[in-house]
């Protein structure tokens, strides 16, 4: 019997990022330094630095991350001669999703997606305020021009901001590749779930 694509993938992807049992809890709205391993995990007392392990046994030097949940592709190429690590994946994903949404990206969103983006932004800001408050007294004393808070790419995910791992999906990856584009590096599809 031939191994399935999923079986082959599990043999190579580091267990830290292999669904369905990703042994970490990571909310993409926050830096990877905030990620936690569940109390039942053998890594419960370990921090994010524990993820500085090669993503796969093949030690790729470059990979591409894609998802059916948003339109962007993120390429990861660590320093020369270095292999992509699990922490590289989470750090790159976090940094890319903290970029402000562009006018073009907003323009491609339909009415339902726009409403979802605004709800996600408001939820993100509410959580930020609840966790950190405003410790800057100048904020309360200086008159400011009211400005709408920025929408970030992470808001595109709505409430599905929990990273649940990477999978290989060659069919999706080939449909996602732009026709006539250059060949992409090893491609992984990101999975998320609601928090």
C-alpha cells in the first residue's frame, strides 16, 4: 500500500508544527514569544526558543507559506547556509500579518469580508486594551486628532487566529501559483482555528 500524502508529510515535518496534534498554543495577533505549550505537553515548561529546530528533516533553505484563508504568500529564507526552523515560520508569519491592510486589499474584499475585518480589528484592539490598558499618561492629557485604528492583515483571519500547523497540499499549491510565474520553493499550507 502506498503511503498517503499526509503520511509522507508527517514523516518529515517537525512535530511542533504537524497537525492534528500541534503541541503548542499560538495566537497570531501576538509575537511568537507569547506562545505556550499546553500544561499536558512534555514541553509545558519550555519557551518559544525551543522552536529553533529545523522545520523538516530535509532542512530546507527556503519555503513558501500559503493559505486558503487569505491571498498572500510568504517566502522564508533564513541567513545564508541556515535551514528554516519552526520559529522562523511563526516569526515570519507573525511579522507579515502585522502589516497594515492596503487600500488594494481592502478594495478586493467584499462587503461581508469588510464587516468581518472591522469586527476582527475591534476585537483585537479590545483585547489589547484589556491586557495592557493605556499606561501612557500623555495619551489622556494631549489633545489628538481622532483617527480610525489601522486594519492589519491578521484581521483578515477574523476569529481564526490560532495557528494549528502546516500541511502539504500539492493540488491547492498548484492552483494557488500564478500562471506563468517562476517555480516556487517548497510550499506549505497553513491551518488555523478559532479562538
